[in-house]
C-alpha cells in the first residue's frame, strides 16, 4: 500500500509544485490567510471532503475537513499556512508579489504537501480503515495568539486520537527525514523587566539609586541559572534580548532600565526552575542595589513533545517509504512550534523533512529573505502524510 501511495503522490508532483508556487507568490501573514483559506477549502470541496469548517479564532483563516469512514478512529494531519512579515529577496519566477509578506519558513510547502496528500487520500478513500482529518492551521508564527490553540479551542481535535505534522527544514539535507521521540522542540518563554531606581546627576551618585548597576549585575547573574542551577544533563537557554535606559544623556543617572529576553527549555521542571531562579535573583539584586523590579514572565509556547508510539510508527513508515538511509534521529531543536498545543491534547508526532541543497540555493536559514525549498522532495512529504494516516488507521 505504501508503494501505491508514493506512486499516486508522484503522479501529483507537478500540481504540488504549482500549488506551492501559487502560495509562495501570494503569501498571507498570521491571521490574514483569507485567500489561502478560500483556495484550500475550494480544493477540498472538489475532492469530496466532508465537514469542511472554515475560520478559526474569530477570523476567516484556517480549514479543517474530513475524509473516510465514520467507523474506526480519526487521525489528524497538520499543515500551517501562514507567511512572515518580510520582503522576499530571491530572484525566482515565483517570488512573493507582496510587500512585507513572504513564505520564509516553508509553510507554503506544508500547505501544498497536505493538499497533495488530500488528493492521494481521496483516491484511496475506500481503503481507509477510519477517518482522516486535515488541519490547515493559520498563524503558527503569531506568537501571542497561536493558530494551533485556536484550532484546539474550536473543537478541531474532537474525536481525534493522533496528530502528525511535518516541517520542511533548510538546515537538513534535502530528502532526509528526521524524527525524535520525547522532547523535540523547545518551549519558548518571554520575559520583561523594569528596574526602577532614582534618577540623579551623573556627578552626584550618592543622591541617586542607579538601576544600571542592577541591570549589569543581572546580566551576569542570570547566566548562572543555566550553568549552576539547571542540571548539565538538561538543556536551557536564558537570553537578554533588549536593554533600554529611561534617559540617554552622559551626565544623567537614569530613573529606569527596561530589559526583555527569552528562555528556552524542554521540560516543565526545568522551565519552573528557571522562572523561580530568575525571580529570586532579580529580587536579591534589587534588594542589594535598592532598586524596585516589575517582572513579567510569559510562557508563550510549550515544548513540542513527541509521543513514543506515534513517533515509532512515523519512523517505520518513513523507512519503508523513503528508504532507511534517509531516516535519521534528530538532535534536540531549540526552535519552538505551536504544534506543541496538539501534543498537550492527544498523542502526536512532529518531524522534519530536509529541503536544503546548496546547488539549488535552498539552504538559506528559515525566516531569512532568501529562504527557499527544494521542491523535488515535496511529493515525498505528501506521500508521508497520506502513508502515515493510512498506516495509523490500518493498525488501530
Ligand atoms: Zn517559522
Ligand atoms: Zn515554521
């Protein structure tokens, strides 16, 4: 059956590439994916998909649709559909036609791969031992209002017993498929801190309380959390992203320093440890420098944790479909994904499909204005989606 699925996907390769180029030319940023949504829904309707639901999070973005028989389990396949606010600097015929909008993370590839899988599944519909739900999810890049959370809140996972998602990866050699059981991509937290002292004359520090001293001490002390408090067997990053003083004059001691930054972790215990240590260290340094702290710690995205059983199935399907030499265990990835919201509700697995090739100039980093994907592997991504769904239902 997997061979058959791959053959059908190959038949649609031209359409998959064409669709990807259409979305690449016409990108829409997070929560603005109205035309993208319309086009996906139209295709799914033509293919005979059922329960087509359009619009999530109070918007017109996002599509969810089903295929298969109601007897048996329901497995979900996810593609994110949003672009980034960035100008496309590539010199290709399918370059973005919009200002400040570009598919610089490959979500156009995900959308076209899942639409390719939709066609494959429509052809093998009578052989599915259950239902497949396609999740065309908006706003993965949004950060504050993640599309995955909106789909979960909108009931998109009702009745679903597993979710599988693929991300194309330019740092991974084209055609390789990388999986990992357990923690896979990091949780992303953002923090903001205002240190308030007492402004004064730069020549008379005794009359002021200098928040810069507290900020400088914090710059070093916060790094002791990873080096001295988190176990060396765990992974974490604490970064300061910005620092701004309330005045910028050579002879003024400023009243305030504002700082912000991010924290990346893979396990809840480590995340709790980092937040608690930050609160304690900030409090301690403020005590000894006489400053006041206003500290906000925001847990933006949870870690993406892959279910062991689902990942094992993903791995074995990938080995049969793509060849064992192409399938490798991924190292931990410090990036974050809102796919993590699905994993909190049902067992799920997220994996990478390599699309990086120097000779095709598809090895630029994600989120860069030169980002592109090697389109020759997209039909394999489509096949992987469909093959996983068929295999999951056959086993269930
Ligand atoms: Zn991205
Ligand atoms: Zn992405």
